[in-house]
C-alpha cells in the first residue's frame, strides 16, 4: 500500500487535483471563448456582410435601413420587413417600388418574409 508523504501524494489526491485542474481549464476555456465571441461581435457590428464596409443607418419612411457606402448594399434588421409590410398595408398602396421590395423578401413556398437579404 502506498503511504502519503509530501513527496508522494496518494492516488486519490492525484485524481482530485487532476479533476480540479480539468474543471479550472474548462472554466478558463469557456471564459476565453465568450471573450472571443464578444470581440468578434464588436468587430462586425455595423459592418457590411458583403464587403466589410462601415454601414450607415438611414431612416426611410419610418423604417431603419443599413446602407453600405462602399458596395451600395441595403440591409434590414430582423423585423424591418414586417414593419414595411405593416406600413404598406396600413397606408394603402405606397408605391410600386414598395411592392417590389416586399416581393424580393417574399418566400415562394411559405409566403413568409425571409429574415435577411442575401
């Protein structure tokens, strides 16, 4: 039988510290992953998904759109398409352009609006 000394810890102690170290490493990994996700989120905030340019928020008939001055892309946040549809239905025929914009985001199979343009 193995006796415990300061130079030779028991197998139970080795297992205990191995579990403690594994748990500490897991917690540190989780923290680092969360920090990396937050940094990535900040780096991509208000960046054009197409070209990486800085997006500018603009108001267009009560709808906020993100416009890229580099590639001239137009991006809508979640819920903006529903707002466009509500404005269109509540104000009557806004314009042929507004109808065309709604059709771009109309899902052909379900009839639902898609969540974002591609």
